[in-house]
C-alpha cells in the first residue's frame, strides 16, 4: 500500500491546520501516500468549517489560488481517527486520516504565540516520532511551529531540528538542515543563531563535520555522492585577505581537510554567485555558513515550493519553507504548496530510510 506519512499539524493557532487539511485533499498527495494528520481532530474540523474556509466571491487571484481544494468540508468529518495502542495505528487502504491527540481547546486564545499552542505543537511532534519509530508511519512531515510559543510553553528548543535531534537521542552537531528547492539544495552550518554568534562559531572542525554529514546523507537519501560547494563568508571570498581572513584561516583549510576524507567539495566560493552556479548544475548542494545566507537564496529561487529536510535522523523528515503566518491564520487563504511539496518528497524518500 501507499506509505503512511505522519503530518504534524503545527501550532494550532497558525496556518498549520489549514494547510494540512488542504494538502491532505490534493490528488497528487493522495496518489503518493496516505496522509495521517497528527493533531486535534475537533480543532482541525473547526478550522475546516471556519468562515474563511472557502475563498470569498470577490477574492483576488492570489486568494482564489490558495482556496480550499475542490472538496466539501463535510468530507473532512468523514476522515476517521486511526490511533491504536502504544503508538500503533489501525490499517486503512487509502485516503487521509486523523491521529487525534484530542487535547487542544482554543478557548479564548487569539491568533499568535501562546503557551497552549506551543504545548500542543510539541505533543504532535512527539506522537509523530513515536509513530515512525514503531513503524506505524514511514516518514514525518511537519507544519510550522512558533519558536516564541515553544518558549512560552517552557521549552528551550529553538525549532524543529533541535527538538527532533533530542527526541532521537542524536548529537545536535550530527543533524543538519537541508533545503531542497528544485535544482538547488542548500545546507546550513548554523541555524537558529544570531549573525554575530554564527560568525564567532566558525571553525574548521565544525565545517568538516557538517560537510561529511551532507556528503553521507546525500548518498543515503538521493543515491549519489554529491559535488559540494562551500559558501564564503566575506565579499569576494575575502579577496586574498583584503575583506577578511576567515576564508584563508578557516574555510580553505576546512575544504582541504574534508577532501582528504573523500568529500568532493570545493570553495570557499563567493556567496553572491555560488547559489546561481548550483542552480545551473555545477554543484549538487551548497553549504551556507549561516541561516539567512542560505535561506535568502532558497526563498528567492523557489519560495512556496522549497522543502526543509532534516539530515542525520533515523527517518525521513521534511517541512515547509515558511512560518506560522499569524496574520492570515483562519482566513482560508494560506497556500499549501510548500507543505504538499514536503509530503511528496517525504513519500519519495521514505523507502530509503534504512539506506
């Protein structure tokens, strides 16, 4: 049968519930997998029946394009809940289903980061990890969560990547974020760190370790040793030390050390051209040194189509390239394209989890 993909519905007060319901009804998603929405069924159905669940008659092209799929909201109520004992699920042959946590009551919560939303989002993630670890699901896809909500709920994790590493008992330095955006793949050296801290944390050892992970995981998930590029930190890759010494003192030695380990990597290359070169096919993936260096390139190239993938986990995990979008939550206009792309990639990668 088609693989079961556990889809966490994200912060319940953001656009996660909406895009999950939309994506779960898309024909291309249903052709590829059995979507299992992990969240609070009653709240999800409230979102499906919300006043904004269909585009308004006077909606513009952007709103209309993001409206609910051509399916009656009553169809969502017919989606059964599939939980069994000890993270097992009942088997079903086709179509979407719920795994009902049944614990979130929005009460008088407003759209935005709340402790209740943060607690609920973490529960969904923990349940999804349990499902995939016992074989009840083949992969995990995550809708957006709020870092502020996590903090209000008492969690210190800055995002999904760190939380998933902790749940799997992985060293945080052995997991990495990779964006897959059509022809462009971009991994990040530092993720949720200020620019000042990201630069201060540069080291040859850390870069070599991340390049080795990127090489091994690319072979595992995409089936071929990659041609990697390391992005430079400074303009013109430092211009022989005129604009900074990090390239000569840290980055170039890291490239040499990684190549000695059998990693096919070159650089450091100026960051204003290396991503365009990757899109043209010169490289299979680029290692960016800090969050925005990589994500600006990805989102400029393919915003709404890019997929965020976690490397170093024992299972496939993908996610969207955007956040909770409090300003449009509950209005029925959120675009599920990135989530749909994440689900399709997860379904494609799931058979390679043990590779």
